[in-house]
C-alpha cells in the first residue's frame, strides 16, 4: 500500500508568479485539466484509491474532488502562511527574506508561519497515516511546502530539503509503507494534460 501526495493544480496566482500561501483561490482552467489528468492516472493505481485527504484550501479541495471519492479534510496539510508576502510576486520578495527562510527554519515573516512549524504539523500528519497507509492506498492533496516536508519525513531529513527540490503543479510523490517505515518510491511524477 502507498501514501500518494498530490499537489493541487494551477491557479491564477500560480500563473502570475505570486507567492500564494493561504490565498484561497480556485483552480484556473488549466489547473482543472491538470487535476483531471492526475485523477485519470491515479485511477490506475494498483488496488485503487481507498482514501482521499485534502488541505482545506479551495485549490486542493477542487483537485481532490476530481478523484471522484469522498474527501476528508485535514488542516495540517494546509500551505505555509507567508504572511504579509502572500500575493506578492516571487521576484519582489527581498533577497534577505529568502535568505532568512533558507537559513533559519524558525523564521516567521510578519503574520506568517515558520517552516519549522509547518514541518512539525506535517510530520505529525504523516505519522498518523502510517498505520492506515500500510493497509490502504491513501491520496493526500496538498501544496508544495507540506509535500516537501512529507518527502523529508520519508527520507529522514529536515525541512531544509525544501530548497533542493522542485514539485510541479498536479505532480505526485509516492511513499510506500514497508512495515512501519516510509520509503520514497517516486518524486514529481507529472501527466500529460489535455489542452484541446
């Protein structure tokens, strides 16, 4: 059995290059197609999908709904709060702020959240899923930062891994549960999107 992490499809903020965080946007038209492409692929999972869990944000919920199964909501899978930087273009974030995020996992932007706090909640969510994922195929629909935290959990590394990997929209990572041990078996899988 496997824990499958699915990043939400694209939103208008993503397309515009904005730091999105907790902005609660809908998928754009292309993001909806990405969600459908991921759902089509995941329908072929050996043994089928047993459980779908999602962040409460609309873009994740809409991606999860495309899977055609009931959706459990777990707040721990919500995106990092970038505080006052939400909605700001990536290129306009001061370089010293990026450095603080990279060098100090406890750094909290004004009205935001520390990477270390996100990491604690995501690792707790992962620990809570180990037993279920050892007997069921579980899809968790989330966001880039929580997914990277979960990958770090599986690999036994810290949240610093976030700065050394990239996840596309509507991509998946697979974490197999062997005994009670997580093993990363796939990272950043993407699927052709029908644009006709």
